[in-house]
């Protein structure tokens, strides 16, 4: 990621993918993005997955933005990255 250096990253999880392994990968990517100063957000329709991501990310000290809808995640992240 450091070679490409995107302004922002949006990860979209479908309901079947919102399991332990997928959430673990999202949290690892969140750690990488945070370390590089890259804005990241997640979109998932799964309320349990959103709660799990919030709870796990709170332990890292860097806020992870988790949205229920993908269009909100993309729009909100684009506006935040442009600011």
C-alpha cells in the first residue's frame, strides 16, 4: 500500500463474508491504513459485524468508521479525503 498510497480506502463486506476471518482481515488493513495515515471506512449490512468491528477497533486507539450502506461509506469517505 505504501507504494500506491491511496487517499482513502473503502471496504465493503457482504453479509456472508461478515464472519470472523473477514473481520480479522479488515482490522489488519485498518491497522496498516492507520499507520500510513490513510483514511479507511467499512460498509456492511450486518449489525453484528458492525458492532464487532467497532469493539475491536476501539482497542487500537484509531477510530474505524463503519457504515451500514455502501453508498454512504463511499460518499462520506470521499468527502473526508477531499477535505
